[in-house]
């Protein structure tokens, strides 16, 4: 499905999943989490970022946030471990020359992990600990953000968005070296139950 809204001539177009929660909201509202994106634009991007700034979109899914970020940052590095979502991410960001995509998960160590696809909401797919015969479980490789930043010479990181369905804290642990020396804005997606985990 290609989203072509009549409301705005210059609106971004997305290739999306059918019968998917995030995709449905993009079709209806132009962007998923539009109110959050506009808040970020008004309170952070337009005040503190410029075309020399770099943004990281960790848990990029099909590129909704990455495309929005690319309008306010010089470079966007997008990380998505699910190959199905990543394929749409590449299609959606193909025309955006300042978005760099990685079919990669991030964590606190380099390893291979089980990843449960949620086929009703691909954005809610997540890393799980247990082994299972579930056909929706695939394996993904993870790297440490500190190493990815160094190996790819990513510079001037001013904003990091992390939305990885309960794996966010491990990603922060994997970026300790970078965060000791830098102070970017960071958005982390936490659910209510996260506050009971002593995060």
C-alpha cells in the first residue's frame, strides 16, 4: 500500500504493511506518533539541531521517524534488525540521501538473539530470551553501539531515538563510552511496567 494523502501536496509517501497498526496510523495521520514528532521538531530539532547534526533512529521499523528526522538533521543512521521491516525501510528512505540504513540490532554485547515478529504490529516485534518452536521467531545479530559509532566514524550525534520493545536499557549500556564523552538528546520508549524494573 502506498500512502498518498490529499491533505498535503509535499507529503512523504510510505510503503507499508497491510493490516498493521503502525502502517494504518501512517495512512490515516501522515505519520505514526505525529504528536511526538511535532513536539520533537518544535522543542529540540528547531532549537538545538542543524544540518551538521546527526540523529540515530534505533528501532527504525519502516522509516517513519527516520524520514521525519532527515528534514532537520544532516545525517540519520537507522537501525532495524527485522529483515521484513528493513526491506520497507530501504524502499521508504531510498530517495533520502542523508539516511543510512543498517539491518542490525543493537545491545550491550555482540551476539545472536531470538526475535519474535508481531505480524499485527511489526513495530512491536521484540527480542525474547526463551527458545520456542514458534514460527514467528527469527534470529538476529546484535552489535554494541559504541563499536558501531567508531567503526563507521559517525560524528556529531546530537539526538538518539531508542524504541526497541524492552531492549532499550541494554542499548544504552552498549553506548557507555560514547555517552561518557557526549550529551545528546535521547528519547527512550518506556512502558508503565518498565518503572517497576528499577530502570
